[in-house]
C-alpha cells in the first residue's frame, strides 16, 4: 500500500481571492517555459521581479499588497491571468499526453532519474553548468511528453559559487545562500505530520536527510537536504555545496544521493522500473538496490543481474581524469559493511569500480555504473565512439566498436530557451500545431515562409535586449561604488548594437580554449577594430574554484578585455548563469565554440543559440559534428583527430580567423538589400533553424531515451509480472 504523503503548498503569502491561484503557479516551474505565465508575475511589478531574480515565490512574498489588489481589479491583467490559469490547469489535467497515447499500458510505471545537479531556472540555483541544465531540460521535456518520471537530487542551500572578477582579472568566489521560504520547494510530511526523512549509514553514525519536492510541470523532483537538527554540524553541510574538493564530503554526498535517493523513493511509495543515472555520481544507487534484494534472500549474483537489467547510465565525460573516482582507502573506510552484507571480499567489491591508472588504482564511479547497467550511452555520436574506446578495458575481449555503450545526442528544451518573440514568429508561420510537431523535420520547411524583414526585426530586437541587459548590469556595478572604471568598461559599456557580436560563454575549463581567438593577437585586434566592419566579443563563464589553469585563462581573456587597443569591444560578463545564458544565446549574432576535439562530449549552448536564429561557428566536436551540414553555420578545423595539441590550436585558430575574415564578417556587413537587410545571412539563419531545431530538441532526445533505454526495461518487467 502506498504510504500517505502530505504535500501542501507552504502558506507563504496572502493573495487577493480573485488571483489566489498565483500560488499554485508560483510553486510549479511550468511558468518557466511559458512566457505568458512568466508575465503574469512580471507585469505586477517588473522591478521587484528583477530584484528577486525572477523567482515567483520570492516575488509574491515581496510585492506590495496594494499592487496585488490593483491587478486583481485590472481587466487586462485578469484576462491574462485567467487565460494562463486555464492553460495551466489544462496542461496538468491532460490525460492524452503523447506518452499516454503511444503507450497506454505503461502509464502506471515509474522511471527514476538521478542527477547531482538540476538546472531548471536561475531562481533555483542547484546547478553548476551543462550537466545540470541537461537534467533540468530532461525533466521539462518528460513533463511535456507525459512520461511517468521522477527526479532525485539535492537542494544545495549554498548553490554553486558566485563569481566576481577583480580589476586584475582574478576570479573571486562568493556564496549565495538559498532562502528556503523563497524557493519553489514544497516540504513533504508523512502520516505522522513529521517531515519525510531517510537516513544512511556513514562511518560511526547515521546521517539523516529530509525530502523536499519541486514541481516541474507534471514531473516531481525530489531533493534531499541534510541540514537537520539530528545531524552533526559537519553532516548538516553535506548538501550545502556542489562539487566539493574534499573527497570525504564527495563520497558521503554520493552515498547520500545514490543510496539515500533509493530510500527516499521507497519511503514515498514510488517503485521505479527504470533507474537512470545521469553521470556516475549516483551510481551507488545500484548497490542499494542490490542490498535490498540480498536482504530479502537473493544471492549477490541474482540480485546484480536483476538490478542491472533496469539500470540506465549516461556518461558525459570523455577524459579519463575528469571522471569521478575515489582512492581505495576511502572505499575501505566507507564500504566494509556493504561488502560483508553482500557476501563479497574486499577485492570483489573493489572490482566493481576498479580503474588502474598510472597513479595507481582507484574506485571509479562510471566503472561501477557501467558494471551494473545493462544500457549505457554517451551524449553524441563522437562521444559514443570515444567512450567505447575509453571503457574498452572493462570488456577486454571486445573490439572497441563492440563495447556496449551507444549514444543519444543531447538536446535542449526548446520552450525554455526560445525567445518569446521568436516563438511568436513560429506561431505565425509554422502552423498552430508546431509545438506538438517540434521534432518533425518536415514542419520546419515552413521556416522559409518567414519574411526576412520580420525575422531581422526579431533578431535586432533580441540583440537590443541583450545590450540593455549588459548596460543595466554595468550601471548597477558602477553605482555600487565598488568597481574600478576599467571594470565598467570590461562589463560592456562600449558595446554598440549594430556591430557583429560574437558570444563565448561556458565553463572556463582549459580544454574549452577560451583563449584560442587571442592566439594571433594582432590579427584579433585588426578584426575587432576595423572601423567599417567592427566585431565585438562577449565572454562569460566560471572556472571551478580549484582550477588554477582555468582561472589563469579568465585572467588572460580579461587582460585583452582591458587592453585599450581593443576599444572596449571585448567584454567579460561576470557570474554566468541561466539568466545570462538566455540573454546571450538569444541576443548575439554568432555563437563561438572551440573546444579541443574530442573533449566536448556534446555541448548544448550552441543548440540554444541555433533555435533563436544565432549562427554557430564551432569545432567539429560533440553535437556540431552532427548538426553542421555545410550551409547552416561554420565549422572550425577538420573533422579529424589531432595528435599534437599545439598543432591543433594553431590550425584551429587559423581556421577561426579565416572564417571570420573571409565569410562571416563580409556576409554580415556587405550583403545588404536596399532596405538594409542582410539577406544572405538570413538565408543561413533559416537553414540553421530548419535543420537544427527539430534535431537538437529534447523532444527528439527524450523520445530516444524512452525508446532505446527505458522501454526495454518497462516492457521487460511487464513480461515477468
Ligand atoms: C547551456 C548552459 C551550459 C552548457 O553549455 P555548453 O555549451 O555545453 O558548455 C552551461 N551553463 C549554463 C548556465 C547554461 O545555460
């Protein structure tokens, strides 16, 4: 029997009766991918909306009652409100979702999706970067398609660090504390009116975690939180931050996520048939599931075989050193009880995750996940190949091509990243049902019906919006009285909206080569300062606090930004997050991505850019190798492996400059119609939308996960039941 779980929206604000449903809207992130729903909040008071970082819960707590009363009596507002509430209710009540129509026999099944981070919206900062944003987009799409899926992760009360750049270009980090009352999270209570909690065993103690729920459309995301009186001060901090460098914290977190996550779902009465590990951090979930079966009488072998059939693992890391792993002394400290309960020797247990490196042996989480998952995938075609080679040692009798790791190329949740105005164009020219046929390439042929003039008007509008955003931030920084004038310059006060603008925003990991375009500095300065055809570049991104080379990279870029010779046309925006990402991928003209091939497993920001009509200039790595067709953007370098990184940097940088000088810049400035429209440019923009939007949407991606990874588990189970 299902346990009784009480899930009541916190009684956080008092609302006029006429608009009291704002509360249910605020506690469901559905609003975050529906621009009209967002406007239901924003139009009440735009300044407060910006002040609270676009967080509806915080907004409703802060906005003045008189303003709520005013809109509750404003017929225009009420028209919007009623329409949105009606759409929301219809969405939530819809019983004929795509999944329900296609798989009517499977609607009662359950899929669990575990991830260390979830990037759903900037107002819930429990993500660091691409991995989290992918997980967030996966949940949103699962909601749209109607998949019976639940997410499991952590509510980090300190989120990921915030970034400031000092005058000499050094990254400083800060902490943003999450105010729980302001977050769109709902506490869960049991029958006894006590918070739903679970516990795990760590050396010498039990550690407790409370379970919170976040509603993402129809999907519930369960977030664990160890900040409880029953825990020691150190354990309270366990779920405080992402990606700790302290390996003991890290392994404890991963035990909590994997083993604690399984216990949380059980406690809630959720019985998943499919267990999806998004990256190896959650792989201990497989151990917990095996323990459950062993405790009820199975042998280890039988239990492992059963568990394996219903585990799905997605790997994201193409570099061996980048994979999550623990020294064996930590395994000795944390797992003796587990291998004893499983009737295993230490050696047999270590075998589950054993990786031998030149520095010795470690316990590697992806190895554990691969050992205990029947189905595993990389996140692009090339990354699939790279992964099969990288993990070949686990299948010594197989050739690399036969290693059982497939690929499902990443996508982005279209509605979360599409500018509202671009969506209006699609509404008008693609037909009313475009949102239901998102992954149908035939639909997108109609992009050619969009008049150039209208498309260009939207592109220019989005660019002005970006520049307004940049200006406002720079002004606020300046008015804070804490920055040097040169930093205001670096913040972008000299940008101007009619110049060709390139965006480069991502984590500052060295393989992403943020400094590639600085390689021939004189050539760059020429490009940037050409009086007839100037180019601007906006950089943004954080380096992991422990990544010294990454921080040096920021400093190197910042030095160029501050150089008077670049005329303020190189810019570095501090504190990259999903909000800034949205402005950038919608507002620039060119999205540049030049990682060292094949280290970019997929990359997703370029997909976000593409669907807004921003053109990609990117290395033939990850998704772009599959997306580029010779006429929908530009490819840097060759689709080939390079042995010498220095040589690769040299060739790629030449290719980068050549494309800019010979093709991109002239096309943007010179090929204009008499009414100043860059017709050839827009032809590429349309080709880019036509080919890339359907292919790199999570609509296609989640359907592939369902068909290739989830369904075999779901139908397998049906047969045995
Ligand atoms: C999309 C996104 C990423 C991932 O971008 P990549 O191109 O994969 O590096 C990282 N951070 C934020 C905030 C994003 O929105």
